[in-house]
C-alpha cells in the first residue's frame, strides 16, 4: 500500500490551513485514508482491490486445474469512492475486496 503520500499530503495541507482548498485523491485505500476521506481531509480514494484481485486470479487457476471455463482477461478495477459514497453498500463491497473481514 502506498497511502503514505496521501496521508502526508493531507497533513501538509492541514498544517498550511489549506484543507479543502486543494483536492487530494489517493490510491489503494486503508483504514487511515478512509478516516481522512470521512473527515474531508482527502476527496477521493481509488480503491485497489488487491485482495479481490488475488481471489479472482486464484479462482482462475482453480478453474484451469478443474477444467472449468477460464476468463482470458480480468480487469484490474480501481473504483473511485468519494466521501458522499463511502458508506454506501457499493463502497462497502469494494472495501471488503481491499480489507476483508478477519472473522
């Protein structure tokens, strides 16, 4: 994950009194950047569904080994989520593919 650049930028803007005057969008998504998004310190997160991508790839390997249909191309989806959408069911589904429940 490389959220450190986004969290650092948010801290710089806060220190300079520029929060909300300059937009920040980060990639990956973490609990820290989700909190910053909810606090309007950053304006968007492009969620890299790393866990979901691993699940999708592993499923394709399983399919190949069991003679099930295999998809040749898998999209690497990185949906943009903004503060007004972070608590929607769609965003929660995306977050689950980034940080699945540990239960």
